[in-house]
C-alpha cells in the first residue's frame, strides 16, 4: 500500500496549522462552516457539471485508489509470466488452462485464457491493446475531474470573499464588527486556494501517475502473453520484459538465454 499521497496531504495541512500557531493565530479560527460549504460543495458541483454522472462516480471511486493505492510490482508480474511460460514450454499451451485459475492479475488471466482458447495472435494483441487504451481513458477522466476541482476551488473562494465583503459594507455603521467580518470574508479565499493545492490537484496528479503505472504494467503483461502464446524461450521472455522496465540484459544473460 502506497501512503505517499495521504502522508503528503497530512504533512502539508499540518504545516499550515503549525505556521498559524507560530504566528500567534488560532487554528480553530479558520474553521468557518459557511466558507467550507461554499468552497467544497460549490467546487464539487461545478466539477460535476463539467462531465457526466458516470465521470463523477468513477472519480469518487478512484479517489480511494489515490489515497490508498497498491501498485503492481514488476517482480510479481514478470514472475507470474515466467511461471506460465515455463509450464507452457514444458507441457504445452493447453496446460495453462488449469494454471491460469491461480493467477490473481485479471488482465494477465484474461490474456492467457484467450491464448489458450486459440485466439489469433494479431487479434489477441488488438483486444488487449484496446483494453489498455480504455484503462488510459478511465484514468484521464478521473484525474481530469480532480484537476477541474483544483481549477474551480480558488474561484469559488473568491466568490465567497466577495459575498463576505458585501456583508461588510452592509455593516459599516458598526465599526466594532468590521474586523471580524473582513477576516471571515477572506476565509473563503483561503479555503479555495488551500483545497485546490493541498487536496484536489495532488489527488488529480496521483491518479494520472497511477494510470501511467497501470498502463505500463498492462503493456508488460501484453508482451508476456504474446510471447507465451508464441512458445518463446522463458529466458528470452524474461529479458524482453526486463527491457520494457528499462533494465537492459547483459551479454551473459543473452548467452544463457540462447
């Protein structure tokens, strides 16, 4: 489980609270329900208006992945492909029909099942590439939703501040209230900028990064499945997949694979 985003957001928020205390302020003073309602609910509503209902529901589900993501590890992926390749080379491709039941990666499982069913290699590649493209599009939609929230939040904060200043002008006859009212007016801008840069934009960027990692993982699986179907040497398959990770095989590795 990767807690980088959750820890980073908590650290940034804590830094803001601590700096407020160090300057002699009271952290509780920035907790203003009207400003929070306007900024958070308003930002969410405007972002939802930019797309379809399905985009909103998908993005909310993806938010959990951004905060508590568990990315695929290259070792696990290559290891699973290698086991299947060795068995297919030893016992034949049809022997994987039983072995694939223990595969946990759904994309790898689907690819091997299609290979065992005798799907044409070109068709198999086209189908799996289409799934990779669909996964990329889902990732873009989710990240775009939170990037939109990050763009709208400061503007909603400014709207809140303007509304607050209108209320200030209505009370010019009571100077003793002006300081409190002006401070309250600017809290909306504070939460607009804070929420955009501490919450929404980091989550959007994390989802974009997770989408890239997932797509790369699926591309590695794709090449592995195609190689297993072709009956390639397991050592050659391993070096091929390692090269996709940016790990270049050595000369001795290639000699052993020959």
